[in-house]
C-alpha cells in the first residue's frame, strides 16, 4: 500500500494548524490566562512556546518526515531498538485516549451549537439557571449519547476519505472559516464597554502575580496546544513531501496557533468584563458564564451561534488529528484498508467516550483513585502521558539520532537552511538537548505530586 501524503505544503500547514488550533486555544487559553494573572501569564506562555513548544514541534515533524512511517515504526527506526517501538506506540495510545475525553467535551459543544440555533441560550437570568440548564442536558438519559455519536460520526466522515480528500481538504475549508469567525467575534468584543478593562488585563503584565504553578501550567499548555507527545505531529510529518522546506512549513503553524489563542482572549475577555463577570471562571466559562452573557447582550443570539460554531470547527479538526495516528498504525502494521481502520477506531473512540459522558455527574462512590473517570483519564493523558511522549521524542532526536544525522534530513534540496542560519540550529539544539528534557521532567514530576 502506498503511503498517503498531503498534496501541497499549504495543505500540510492547514491540516497541522487545524490540529493545533483546538479547544485549548479558544476555550482553555482564555480561562487559564484569567486564573493565572493575565498579561504576565501570557508573557510566560510565549517564553515556554519558544523554549519548549516550537523545538519539540519541529523535531516531531522531523521524525515523521525523515522516516515516513507511523510513530511506532519511526521511533524504532531512529532508536535502533524494539523498545523504542513501544515508546512510539505509547504516543499513539495517548492520542486515542485524549480523543476519548476531547470528543465528550466536543459533543457538549455540538449540542450547545444546536441549542444556540434554536435560541435557547439567550434566556438566562442567573449563573445558577445557566448551570442547571447545562446539568439537565448533560445528565439526561439520551441527549449526550446522541450528540456524542453525532460528533464521532462527523469525525468518521472526515477521516474516511483519506489524507488528501479528508484531512487536507476539510482543514483548508474549516481553518480559514474559523479564523474569520474568530476575527469577527474579536471585533465585536473590542467594541463592547468591557474592552478597555479587558485590554488592560490582557496586555499590562504584573509579574508579581506569577507563581511557580502558573509557569508549569504555561509549560503544559504550550505543549498540548501544539498537539505534541501524542503521535499526531509525527504522523502528519510523515505525510509531508520530502521536498517541502521544513522551517517554512513549521513556523507558520506555531504562529497561527499562538495568534488564534491570543485573539480568542480578545474576543472573550471584553464579553466577560462587559457584564461584570470574572475572567477566572474556569472550565465552566463556556457552558455557564457565556450563555448568561449572551442572554444580556442585544446581539447575544448571533454571538452564541458563532461562538459555538467556532468551537465545533476547532474541536473537529483537532479530534480527527488525535485519531489519525492509530488509524495510520493499523493501516501500516495490520495492513487494514483505510476504511476498516477508520470504522474501528471511530467505534472504539465512541465506546471509550461513553463511560465518560456521565462520569462527571456520578455518585462519589464511582471514583477511580479519588477522581471521577473523566478527570482521571484526562489527568493521565494530559499530565502524565503527554509529557512522557514528548520526552521520548526529544531524547530520541537529540540524544539517540543525534544532531548530525537529524540535520541531514533538515537541510533542504533547495538551500542549506541549517547551515546558512546556524543560530536556528543552535537554538533548536540547545532546547532539544537540555532545556526541553528538563522542563518536561518538571511537568511530569509536578503531575505526580513530587514537586
Ligand atoms: N492541540 C489541540 C488543541 O489545542 C488538542 C489536541 C489534542 C489535538 C490531541 C490533537 C491531539 O485543542
């Protein structure tokens, strides 16, 4: 079976940007900024992206592009030992596990898009009322299941047709659309009365607010938002043509991802400030606070529809990228045709997400090691498995494969980028060899409660 590939460099950029830009940008980023001190946190986050995020992102794409194999095989080929293969497979599993809880949140968002269309999200008079509305939906006996199935079905449809017709085409369509909606929302946000307070909060740093915990949150986020440590970027890199310029392909993706997170803050903070709410609302921001805000604004109906449409698009292009590594693995290793692999992986994702749909609302006796199943799986995947996966990729490239060999795949036929701009090589290398392993270990030990 010939390996699939992206048709063009631009197609790759859109698909990878679609993966990177997800709920972490438009939902999580604004509230963690709110919870961790505003502008100062944004500054720390940008530093984390430069020190850790971008170099690891670059090296994962490089692993995929150099080997043209799924993460398990790619790790084995470069690591020269079958143990590395297990490491690669571990990252594939991480992506699959992430998709289990990611798709649950996405299915709630899909439901809210439909509720927004129906005009149901503009009648709230209090926070509690909005909360009760959400809980009534999320604990109802069949609605969450239907929306979860619908979301997985959408992913299935996009994945079924393959890399070019599915991943590439859909991202080329959805990512620009998403950007337009976001810009429009930011424009509206900035014309609201809360814009001044929001801009101050967002752009005037007060570094006394920064805690070590905030730094670790920023590190973890820089990692997750670029879809690292979970097989996704290795797989996408393996679909990138050999003649594509790596630096020029990777940089715009990190830029788009960062810009979208920043603009999402510009859209959300003014809305939140305009009605006197706190920006540190936490995860409930989109399901409780924003519907309350939409109910108080004249253009609330339009805002609600656009906002949830934006979130659905962001979640779709990310969730398919979390499932693609396992699909590709089954095609490569088990010689399954794409359609069979997509069908089983989608069914598996639905089955795995199923117990998570209600676990947030279960009786405390159903806790697993002190957390409900949803929190436990998201904690394991995000805080434990993702840093391990990233750590493996970094050690593989910087310590096992080595600078000399790796840069042979990095130099482009058209021009010797690495040698011409050796500061780039130096920067990436210091980060991959020393800074990234150290920082990833910190994130990992923090998750285990050792720090
Ligand atoms: N990067 C995505 C986001 O920002 C999350 C993601 C996770 C994507 C896992 C792919 C795989 O939301």
